[in-house]
C-alpha cells in the first residue's frame, strides 16, 4: 500500500479486488491511490471515494455503463503492468 493511502480514512476510500471494475473506474477518471498486495494471491485496488463513485459502481454491476473500448483496454493493461511491476 502506498504512503498516500495510509493517510486516508476508511470512509475516504473504496476497495475492490475486481480488475474489470477497477479498469472502468480509472476509465471514468476516479483516482486510483494505490494497490494493496499484502495478499499473495490477489491485489486490492484502492480508490479515493468520490461523491458519484457508488453510482458508477452500481451502474457497472447493472451493466448500465458506456466507456470507450480503447480507453478501457489501455487501463486494463496499465493496471496489469502496475500489478506485476511494483
């Protein structure tokens, strides 16, 4: 976990293990503040909680989002690079 993340209160962050959701949130310009790799089998993505993030998350799970395909693909690649390089 990055230093920046530890300064945030639990109510100020959103956590997910889901790469697809994390990629969509990055594509929608939500701030990714870090990755938690303490679990050796999976990575947790840490986002700064914004006012509208819960709506975006619900829309993702209800399949009600439209995002640019190339942006989404680029963000999936970027997150995978961060997982395996840090």
